[in-house]
C-alpha cells in the first residue's frame, strides 16, 4: 500500500492480521457475553467491573481507575456502577480527604455474585480460547498482546 505523508499505511497482510485479531476478539466476547447473560443474567461488562473490584486493594477503586481497568468511558462506568449499586453488588463511597473523590467498592453480595458467575465465565474462557491453543501458542499470544498493550502507555 502507498504511504500517505509521513505516516506508513499498513500492507494487505497487516490489515488481514488486524482484522483477524478484531474478528477473534469480537467472536469470543460475544460467546462469553451470551453465556453470562443466559446462565447468570449478568453482562460481560458487569462481570468485568465486579472482577476488577474483587482484585483491587480493599476491593475498591476510584471511578476513573475502574473506567481505565474495564476499558469503558467514565460515563459508561458510571451508568454500569449505577445499575450494580441498585442491585446491591457495589456501593459508592467518598474518599477521605478528597471532597470530589469517589470509589466503587464491592459488597459481600457482589463478591458472592461474582463467585457464582465466575464458574460460567471461566468455563467459557477455556472452551472458546484456551482449548483452541497449545501452551506455546498461549504464551506467545499473551506476550504479543502484552507488548501491544504496553506500547500504548
């Protein structure tokens, strides 16, 4: 492909690799979302919020940190946390000494809900991703995705 100014345009094989990455990601996440909704009545985004909070120190994160962790916009995370808060799975708390700071914290009910939903989600990860690759391929794809993610910082 021709170059446009100082920016190099991708070749056909590079575009093909990009599209393959996007297609595989979209397909796997669609399957995982459908399974979580059907079996647990929980969206993949809600699961991700609960999982991020469960892994965070004191099971709480600032809303901006949570938005970064789950790759949603701040407004998207706010709406999702609103729904999870109404369901009793998350609560919002003010940050001591920071009048504007707000954190989301996982509730015991949220931790329980996550534990139940994790069985469905983790089985889906194995079925739609892990079982399709051998150990070397998993290590390679992990390293490559880490390199891509780390380059974007």
